[in-house]
DNA sequence: TCAAGTTTTCAAATATTCTTGAAATCAATG
DNA sequence: CATTGATTTCAAGAATATTTGAAAACTTGA
C-alpha cells in the first residue's frame, strides 16, 4: 500500500479522536429518509455502475459494491457503516471484505481507541488494476495452464488416433497454451510486484501508436 | 463466484428419481455409448477446463463449452452434432451459437447440398483473444466510461458539498476514468481491427523484459 | 478468567441465471 | 405455394449463486 490514501475524514469522530461511543451515527443511505446531496448521489451512481461492470465480469455484485463504496469514499470505513450504507447484511459484508482483502485491493486498518476493524480501498487506479489482474492470473490463468498440460498428456498417450488428427489436435492445444503462457509471463514482469508496472506497460505501448 | 471450488455439473436423475431412460452417467461425450480413445478424452478435458475458466469470467458455461468444442475439433459442426456431443438442448445450442457469432469468434458456414447450418470457431488464438477483448470492450468498457461521465456531472452540479470533498471526489472519478480511457484507446490501436495487433503488442512488451 | 463488543460461519432462504422443450417462424425444395 | 426440414423464441422449470440472520467463535480490557 505504497500510495496510502489521504483519508480525508471529517465526520464526528476522527481516527485520533475519542472512542466513538456506539457506531450509531446518522444512517447514511439507510431506510430512514435522508436527503442526498449531489455528491452523495454521484457516489451512488458510481457504485451502481461499478457493481454492474463487476457482475458482468464474474464478480459478485455486492463485492463490487463494497469495493466501489470504499474506493469512492476514499477513507476507512467499518462494517457497520458499510452495511448501513449499502443495506446488506453483516454476514455479507464480512465475506465480501474478506474477498476484497484476499485480492489485496482493500486493507484492514485499526483505529486506536476503537475496537472495530476499519477497511480502506487502494486509491491508485493502476495499482488497483494490477492487483485485480494479479489475483485473477493466480486463481484462473495458472490453473488453466496446468490443466492444458494435463490435457496434452491425455492425448499423447493415445495410440489409436490417426497421426494427422493427433498432430492437429496437439497443434491447437499448443497454440493456446503458448499464447496464454506468454500473457502469463508478461504479467509476471509488468504486474508481478506492486507498483507502476502496468502504468509503465501502457505508456510503453502508447508510445508506439 | 470465482473462488475455485468443486463444480458439480452432472445433475442427478429426474426429480422423482425416474431412472433417466437413456442417460447413463457419462461425461461430455455423445449419447450413444461410445468408447472413447485418448484423443477424445483429451478433447473432453479441454472443454471442461475451458468452460470452467469461462464461467469464472462471466461467460455462461454452455457458451464456453460450445466454443471449446468447435475450437478443439477445428472443423465446422452443425447444431445436431453439437447438442448430441454436449448433451444440451437444441434451444440452448441455438442461443449459444448466436452469442458466439455476435462476438465474432464463431462463424456460420453453409455446406452445399446440405440444408443445415454449420459453425466453426476462429482457430488463431491471438485473433480469438482479440475478438473476445474487442467484444467486451464494446459491451462493457465503453458504457462504463460513458457512465463515469454522467457520474461526474451528477457531482459537479452539487453546491452544498465542501470544496475539499468535491475536489477529492472528482479526482477519484477522473483518475479512474483516465486509466480506463487509456486502456480503451490502447485496445483501439492494438486490437481495433482484426489481425495480429495483440500479438504485436505482446511481442513489443516482451522485448522490454 | 469473565464479560462485552466484534467478527466469522454456514444452513436456509432468496434471487439470479441458465436450460429446456415445444410452438412459431423461417427457408429451401418440388 | 404447400411441404418438409431447420432454426429461433420464450415461458416455465431447474440449477446456481448470493444473501441473510443468528449462533459460535473470537478479542480485548479489566
């Protein structure tokens, strides 16, 4: 978390402030009728669209929503505040935050004088994208590459297939494997460790327009 | 979903336990009891893994399965053959093929002397990946960029928020928008038109390792 | 160690997405 | 232009995925 968030806080109880008694601040997006200003509405809109994109990429809507909230608020929030604002259950928020923490795009922070855990989202967009890509590479691309190896083995053992068929089959598997492996290695280099790798890669390519 | 987990695929027999007339539990293969050679088994494995990856990226399993089948067979197939091989309904195959055709990774072909339509998958992997990226860019990235513009407008109109808050909010929106737009433009250049654009981009980056 | 505050877990309930199957539509042929 | 074969549509049903809620398990402070 190199580029730590500024975490502009303004609410009632600051981080360095007193133990905020009970987290019973004014419900922000809850059931109680709260008049939203334009900024608040803009945040809602962002959350909605980010969640929509996420769900079309296989990220559970509520995971994307929580992430969007933390990103657009730009400050550490506790589970209570999140569930109140997003109107989701405590259990859901807990699982969701764990997922986001696993991906590395949200980090726990403890505020002194407060027993609750707080969470904040990576604020640097290139870093955010890197972390997402890295997580998916690990979880999906690498297993697929391994599986393609197995798939190849399953074919090679066969003796009944015609030589021509076998050759074509292996060629297809190999072309797929090679392309994916190349992407895998590229990402090792450019997003392997946190930082500006992705940014650099994009600038590099842009310069060749 | 995305968390790698055992994925139960085979549905049990009928709701009332009716012994499914013809269906003995068999993996992906055809309806008739055919002994599979290694090559066939290898194809099944490929289809399974490709489908799994697809579904974790938000592509319906059966869409990924049909695509995997067409890719790994490397030849034109008709709906009947596909539904027989994958054990899915005619309607499903029809919708699935339309989806794949929309993405441009599968194309219709007519065989003379045959009233059926045949379909075959793009065989060049870089081209395949380009087509996939292009489709998703159009369908998801571009709408998101447009939405971010609206989101920004919603904020700018507000006069009640503090100047500092507003400034930070807009900075977040803008950093996100700028990063995504840059990716959007890059893809215009490198995968905008079919061909080896992606391949070129990857080679370019690789050369900077 | 207890007690109070917090978080995690997970079976059940809910919501969403996918598949089916048969009728409707379309297209080629005689 | 009727017939036959093929494809598409789409409402209902099935399968999956997600969310809830409350109990269990932590944690911390005294």
